[in-house]
């Protein structure tokens, strides 16, 4: 088959989801999957419920184009996902002035200390305006379970304040959700 000008120009094709802003919904589905070890069928059912919820409220096109903001994420987690799938949704940094990177990083590590049924949805700004799910966090990197196929955020490229050329990934503590299916005393993850 002959190469087309598009291929020769080096323009890659769009990936599924490349033109929509549904990373918030996918982060909910991926976090729920980590917590409950959901099957593909169960994840599809949750996706369908999320789409129907947004459609019934006339919000689907708005979120498809503009994405989900923090207050809407709270409502969706409460109204659609709720106690039957994720029993605890905590925002330990909500209303707190941005902590330094070390303090925030440590709190995420403490929460994801290898305990099954824990997950974190992380809001990002800077290089990516994105919702993602943390699968694991080490002293040097955040490993992601991400809908846009972002695999890793090196700590040396992260900040909690403002983006720079070197620290281009702004982690948003106030928009970070600690999720689990157990009764938690979330204060233990503050430091």
C-alpha cells in the first residue's frame, strides 16, 4: 500500500478519546476498577451509568467538550458511584493551602502503602490538564493507571505550586481524592 502525504508528514492518527475531555469519567472508572477488581463488563456498566447520568441532566456535551471540574467530580462520585462501589471518598487536602511537594507526596505514599482496595484520583495542571489515577507511588515517581496512556510522573518534574520548565506537572492536592472500600481515619494520611 502506498504511503499517503498524511503519514509522510509525520502526523499521527488520533487515539480513541483524543478529542474528548472525558478523563474525569475514566479516572472514576479506573479508580473503581483498582478498588474492586472490576471486570470489563462491570466497568462498562459503570461507564454507561455515568453517561446516562450526564445525559439526563443535559451535561453530556458540556463535559464531553470542556471536561469535568472539581465540584462536578464530587457530585458524580456521590450520586453515581456512591457507597455501593466506593464506600469512602475523602479529600484530605480540600481547603488546605497547597502543601509542599514532600508533605503531599508522603501523604499519598502513606495512603497507597500496598493496602488492597485503595486508589487515588489526582488532578493535574500544567503540562497536562487532566484527571488520572495513581496506581503506585515511590520516592521517585508516581506510576499511573491512566486513560491517556501516561505511565509515569517523575518526582523531579512535579510541583504543588506552579509550573516551570523543569517542574511542568502541577499536582493539585485540593483536587485529589483518596478512595477506598473500608472505614478510614483519613487524618492518618495528612503527613
